[in-house]
């Protein structure tokens, strides 16, 4: 087989070293956090009330790959390389390539370099991470910009996949039933939308990003606290992961713990 003969990924010391580093110390989860932050940044719900990448202009989507790179570097504690390649891991230069599908494009300067391949599907709330040496035999012919896509056979056999369809923190509004989402978004004020979200969607974490989008301003904690007061009269508790007393309540109720920037509502007492 031409591809197998061209380069043995399983014995590539650079691919092995980079893969081992990424696959340790909860770094896959950190990459997931970076992807979530990048997608949320591009959607920019706090200013636009958008909740899906499908609502984003094509010109804005062009920033998504760069933003994923920025957020992943931050989450992994890596430094941007001044040499043109994105970063260095265990002494090996590594390019970070992101795609919403699986059509990663390798620029001329990326050929023969190690790539961290990342893909995500916000609708399904999953992401994948792989490590790949972009040798020429694994790549299709260049396009007009000189960039080359990865051959399908290589994507299946030459990429060392560290995570396939790992759980991505969900986009709260995108994942809602359309009728429930409409009922929430049709409320006239930001406070009313936040309160309605806690009222209609029980025992499901709501991130501060989602609260930002509902409130259309960057003061989600106040909106949630105000909703907490209103809904207490309806027998609904609103709990936050940043408060130890609320985490203790979640444990007592048999609900999973929340992240510091997550809220949840429940009728359990």
C-alpha cells in the first residue's frame, strides 16, 4: 500500500511523543474547553442573541479556526511559536488544525510537520482529537492557495486518534427542543428569558454563556439570582456551582456537581 509504505505513523517518535503528552493530565478535556470557548466567542450570543454557528456570517466563521488555536494553546499552557508553526510540544513543532467536519487543510509550510487535528460538531456536542504527520503521500494535490487536504485513507489509517466523538460541553440553547427554546426567547426582557429558562428546563446545567445570550448583557449572575428569588415561590430551586452550599444541596439531591460557571434548577426539596 502506498500510504502505509510512505510513512509508518506507529513508529514515528514525534507522533508518539506528542500523542503521549496530549493524552495525559486531562489535556483532552482541556482541548474540549478550548473548543467550547472558541465556538461561544464566534457565536457571541451576549451581543447578538445568536445560539448557533448556523446563524453566524460566513466571514465570521473564518475566525473560528484561529480562535480554536488560541483557546487550545491557552488551555494547554502552550506558547505560540514565532517560527510560523503553531507551537512546540516535547521538542516537536506542531500545527493545530481545526475543522467543523473532517476537511483539514495543510498549508505548504505544514507538509512533513506534526499536526494536532481537531474537529467538533456543536449540534451533537462531540469533538475529536488526533495526531498526524503531514507527509506528502498522505495529502491530496494542492488547491489554488497551495493548501492540501488529507486523503480519506490517510484520515482513517494514518491519524493517531486520541479522542473520537468525546463529549463537548453542550450548547444549552442549541440543544433545547425548538418549542421550549421559542417559549424562552419570546419573553420580552432578559430577566424574563432567564427566569423562563430555569422554569421550563429543570435539572439541566445552564452555562453563564447561555445566560449571557438570554439576558443580552454581561450580567448573568444577577439575572440568575433574581430568577432564584422569583422561582422559590413556585417551588423551584436555582443552584450555582460556585457556591459550596449549593454543591452540597446538589449532592444531597443526588444531582451531579456543577462547574463554577454553571447553574441548574430543580423541584426536588
